[in-house]
């Protein structure tokens, strides 16, 4: 792991694999001390943001190194009133109509029948690895999904909100209409992002997603 200071309020951790990101983010959340305002995972990095009035960069670095080694680092006992508390992971059930334009081609590419591909996707337990691309978009991974799906050679100029798709090892749901190159297998009416809600994004890193065949 490589640690890089990002100004006076953040430290960026660089790792080699997504699995390391998932494990590190979980250990950081479990041992999260006062003064940590946010933990932001990505494909190969985890960013920790701090309130330097509560937690110094040196203390944050010691905590991160302790968490990376599997132990909680030392931290001050007082907390800042404005810091964001760690959010408990949740499970979301998302109903999907498997009517995507790439469904049959993906079934053929993976060596599965159309029905088997749908069953495999719906049976998998998906974890939100990180978010990005568009507000509310979660990059989902699953130990139950062994396929590496190539992006479309020509991205679509408009992918509708609610489209469920694949790219590489990831599954995702488009929260709004946008251009995109993911392979689309279905659609959902679930709201992934509502700017007027108390928590605008439905999905957060660490959450579990289970897809269900819409009836």
C-alpha cells in the first residue's frame, strides 16, 4: 500500500487490486476514529478525509497503517460536531425486467442460455465496491459472478435511467439518462438518485444489492 498526503485534510491510499480496496475500506470503517470525516473508495484507491483540528495527518497515517495491518490505530477520544458518522451497510432489493438489448448476446458470450444468465445474475450477492461516474451510480461486484464483460465497441449516445448493465467485472444501474458503453441486460424502476431526499444516493460503498426478476 502506498500512502500519499492530499493537502492538510486527506490521505490517499493506493493499492493494486479491487479486493484490497474492499478489505481496507471495511477495516477503516470498523475502526474509524473521531476526526475522520469521510472514507471514499475507488477502483484502486481509498481516500480518507479528516478534520485536522481533531485528528492530525500523522495520527491518521498511524491509524491507517494499523488498520491495514489488521489492528485499530490510536485516536483522540473527542469528536468534531460536524464530522460525518460512519453509515451502516444496508441491503437493497432491486426488481429488474430482463429486457435489455444486449441480453441475448451476453448469454451467448458467457456460454449460458438467456434464462440461465438471468438466474445467475439474480442469484448473485452483489456488493457496492465504490460509486462514481454519475451521482447515484454504484459499481457492484460479486464473488458469484465470474464473468469479465467487454464494453460495447460503440457506446450508446443515450442509455435510459434504470438500465442495468455490465462492464468488466462490474454490474451497475444507470441512475439517469446518460451516454454509456455498458452491456445492457434489463431495466428497473428503482430510484437510484433523488437530490431532494435526505440521502440522495440509494447505494453506498459496502451495501449489498440483490436483484429480483420483476413480476
